[in-house]
């Protein structure tokens, strides 16, 4: 830390990060990240750590900003491995900076918050989302960045859309970035944007837990940790949206491509037999959701997220789904290392 003022801001950022991390409508599992610029150093959340642990654990890593920005500018693949830019003497635990470090470095403001805000994602998956956001964020300097894989491709996409004064980014099929000169201002901007983008969730019936227990039968499937997750199977519109494909990257990383819906008469064992593999989650129309027994805390958080997002999407809207190539890119991209890190953190 360069100065006392930087140290105070970092302490404030850790407190804000923990509160964002505890709000499932703002961030889920190891998703989302926060940062502070102190001189030439960017302090950024470490890959695989959870924002909710920002006060109890050391989750911030120092990164040398100038060489990282140079790598983005030159489209150097090194920008996709931000650990190469960590300042080792200030990083005794050898933490890896978030894959989204470049998003933070590109924003000129001192404090950057990137969240997988449910209200934002619900708009950012609609084909007409950009126009709807424009109506809601009138008076705010914001930019819409279409979907790119997190890392260098997203950084390049942001660099193309950034203009002086922009302090809000809506990331298509992904989430929200807000930036400000102080932690306090960033928090106020985050609250303001979220409330401007908020839409009510469609109400659903209660899950049928007795039916779900029967459908699990002798299999290793279990109930999800959050009762809110069942809504994605109970609401016909939400279920239709989920079944049609993957809506954002963390869904693919934690739950696999798309969502599996049981056919009439199927239980967990027959779904597994039909597919030849046991899905991380199974949606049972009218009953609720079952999770595979070994599903991580991160997988549970992402299923809850899917229910929260789809319940807010306009049922009449056309949706943008990740393409087959985009799904593959996420599954195969540094996959085991990245996913296992996240899952270990969640377990
Ligand atoms: Zn993200």
C-alpha cells in the first residue's frame, strides 16, 4: 500500500466486498470481483475466492497495471493469465488474480466493482436488453458491451466501447461493472444502477418436497441448499428459458451446458440413464429441482442464480443464448484448473 489513504480505501473496499458477496442477487459463489488502484498497483480479488470472505480472509492480490494494460493493447495472450502480472513480493500466498483483472485495469477510475447482478443479467440476456437498459439508465454515462469470453476477448470488447466519462458497463450475457473514485461513490452508483434495472420476479408455487424426495429415490440426488432454486422448475416460462440453453458463463462453468428437464414419468435415475451421464441438476416440472449429491456450494449458488434471473426475464422477450462454440470455449478453457479452484473454494 502506497499511502495511508490507500490503506483506508482498501479496508473500506473489503467491507463493501463482503456485503456484496453475501447478497445472492449481487454475486454468487466465486463470481464477481472488486478492485482498487493504488499508484501503479491494482489490488484485485483473487481467482477462486469468494467476495463474502473479503473481511475474514486475504483475498486481494496486487497486480502491476502498466504491463497488463500493454498486453491487452497488444492482444498478447499473456493478458489471459493475469498471474504473470502479480507483484510476487506483495503476494506471499501466491494467489492468482481474477481472470477478469483486465476489466478492472481498463477502467480509469480508482475503484471498480464487477457483479453478476441478477437484475442486470435478466436484462442482459434479452435481445432487446440494450434498448431497455438505455431507457432505464437515461442520465448515466454507460456503455453496452456484447458477450465475449471473460479474459482477453472481453477486455478487447470493453476497450472498443469505453469513452471518457463512462462509469457503468452492462456486459451482455454476463453482468455489471460500476466504477468511481472512492468506495463510497462506487457503492452509491451500484445501488442506483441496480434499482434502476430492477424488475419484479414472477411468483411461483411452492416446491413439492415429498415428490422430489421420491424422485431422488435411491440415487445420490439431493434437494438444493436454497429453496429459491426450485422456482426455475416450477415456473413454466423460467423452465422454458433455462431448457433452451446457457445464458451466461458461470452457469456453464458450474452446472454445465444448459439445463436438463425431466420428461413426464422420469425420476433422477431414469434421467441419468437416458442421458448416459448424471447432470449436475435436474428440473422436475411442477415439483422442483434436484442437485447431484456431489454438487459444490458453487453449483448450488448458480442454480439459485438461474431461478432468480429467469424469473425476472420478460416472458415475451427473445433471448440471446451462448452459442455452441461459446459453450465449448468455456468448458475447455483452462477448464479443470479454473473449475476445480472455484469448486474447492466453494466446498
Ligand atoms: Zn464476471
